C-alpha cells in the first residue's frame, strides 16, 4: 500500500516537469524577443494602420461664412436729412424706395434752373419769330428791287424803239440804260443783304438754342439728382445694415444702408498661408450644411496674406442650401489635388514626430524603425513614396514613447 502514494507523487513531479518544459518553450521566444528589442510598449496604447493603395485627395478643411456676392451700399448723393423708409431685414424688389434725402437747397436750385429754362425757351421762340419777320422784310426789299429793274428794262426797250423810229433822242435811250444798270445793282445788293441778314439771324437763333440746350441739360441733371434723393434698391433682395440713423443729417457720399442679394450667395473662407501657393481659381470644393453636402468652386483668391490667412471666395454649384443667412458659418473642404493609384496610410502624429522620414513597421509583435519618404498629404491620409509596401502595418500614433529606439517589443 505504500507503493501507491509513492507512484502518485512520481506522476505529480513528472507533470510539473512537463509543464515547466512547455512553459519554458513558450517563454523562450518572448524572452528572446525582449532581449533583441531596444524597448517595449503596450500595443493597447498604440494606433496601427495598414498601408493601402488607392486615390489620395489633397484637401484642406476650413470654416467659411456666408457672404453676398452682390451687396451694394447706398450712399447719399448730397447733404441733407435722411428719412429711412425700409427697415433692416425687409424684403425688397429692384426699384423700391428704401430711403429719401431731404435737401431743400437742391430742390430750390432745380426750381430756379427750371425757371431759367422756361425763360430761355421763350427767348428762342421770340428770336424765331424775329428771324421770320426780318427774313420777310429782306425778301420784300429784294422783290421791290426786282420790280424796279423790270420797270427799268421796259423803259429801255420802249425808248430804243422810239429812238429808232426818230421819235426820241438818243440821250433818253442812254438815260434808260443807266437806270437799268442801277436797277441791276440794287437787285444784287438786295440779294446780298437778304443773305447776310438770314445768316445773322440764323447765327443768333442758333446761339440762343445752344444756350437753351445747355440749360436743358443742366436742368435734366439736377432733376436726376433730385430723383436720386429717393434711394432705390438696385437689386431684388433684403435690406442689410442701416448705417445712418433716422432723421440724421448726413454729408454728401455718406453711406446710408446696404442691400443683400440673397440669390447670389458665396462662402468666404480663410485658408492658412501654407496652402496659399496651392489655391487656384476653379478648384472644386465641398460645402457642408445640416442638410447635406453641396458642390462649389473657388471664384476668387486674395493676392495678399493677412494674419497668416489667405481669403478666398467659393461659389455654389447647381444648388445651395435653403434658408441661408448672411455671416452663417459652414464647414468647407477645398479639393486641391487628386492622385490615383498611390500607396497611402492614415494620417497620424507619426508624420510630425518623424518629420515624415521614419515610421515604425509592425511585424510579429515587434515594431521596427524604418526610413520612409512621404509625398502629398491630405486631412486624413499621407502618400508613401518609398520605404513601405502595400499591406505593411505601421504605428501612426503613440510613437512618442519609443524615444527613437530601433526595435520595440509589443505586448498585448
């Protein structure tokens, strides 16, 4: 009976020895890996991503605000007292009167110039009558001279016949011819006098008409200025900001109010200076709203940098969100470039930690430092130019705890 407990103890020791051998066999690779590594880290504190092949879209995400592409400001044409007819937020149509400037000085000047216009118009009418009257008088003198010549010509004809018949002396014939010559001179002078009189009258009348036209233009311009005292909306839209106060005295060219054209809204964005060289007119963009995403494109880019930012304007595509308001904030994504069929990996802090030149590739619970070269970057991904292959897994977050070690043992 004593042999049974002894045999049982032997089996126990044999089992313990076998377990020790198995444990040692499992522990040796781990110990070997730990001894071959420069450091160790818990894999639970790391983020690991796989290198894939696909299309990399370079983009930048910025906050934009809604602005009106057409937002004219109405200015006072002359000094006076402003009377605001519309209020901020009112819907208006093109041509609606939004405000009026009360300018007694301009109104009185218009009335004075209109009176002067009427006086000049009467002068032109009077000059026209005088012209016709004097033209008739000159024509009357010419007609009289022609009748006198005709009479003289008949006397010459009569005396010549009598002289030939011996009834009159030759002296009477000569006297008749002298009278005819004088009549010819009187006709020629009358014609010249009438021509000069008509030219003089025409010149005088033309001068008066030019003065009338000049006064008419002045009156029309003043009438335009008076009409512009009623400030009308240049577009269909909404009254924006009221710059002047009701019944305030304003100077000429002072801003009164703004009008916003709600049919032509754009997104104004501030892009970091580092992307300034990449921005170009016509680049596509995505505009995020609560109702979804909308397409757009860059319409304008400012040529200057202010506080490290470049200002751009993005025009909506075929559709835009409903109910947009001035200065409303929207998330905007500008698509600067698209590179198909490239190796890429999810973007992470490793890019800054290694200056884009190193990464830790994960194989068999071991992270090994490898040299890489990166290319284009986007918000979510980075292009791998060299150093990694498709399917490789690298640590994209948590490499700061590696302290630049070459090999890191990863524990679960």
